[in-house]
């Protein structure tokens, strides 16, 4: 993974972590342990299998996968920002 994609991914993941923590303060339903564990396990299995298959068949490269992974982590972090904005009103929210 390039350093740029590592940095993008880590920043977005930290922003998502901040978003989850913030959401837990006003609606903990989506952060209950069983709900999270099943979702995480399913997502890891699905995306890992698909990425491995596509890379092994030469359809995508490891670098392309890692760039997309960073992009989608950033997209998820933005979703948390949007949800927090919606909950608290149109405030200036930037998760880091």
C-alpha cells in the first residue's frame, strides 16, 4: 500500500471511529455488540474474498484495491459527518 493510501485510509478510519463514538451518545442501537460483530464479520468475509478473487485473476491490482479501500473509508467517514449534521442541525462537522 502506498503511503498516501495508508494515510488516507487511517485518517478516514479514525474519522469513522469518531463518528461511531458520537453516534453512541444519542442512538446506541447501531452500536450494540452483537449487531456490530455480525456486520463486521460478514463484511470482512465478503470483501476479502472478492478482492482476493479479483486480484488472483488479474482483473484488478493490489494497488487499485488499496486505493479504492481508502476511497470507501473516506466515503464512510463522510456518511458519519452527514448523520451527525442531520442530528444536530447544519453544523460544521469534520471528523478526524
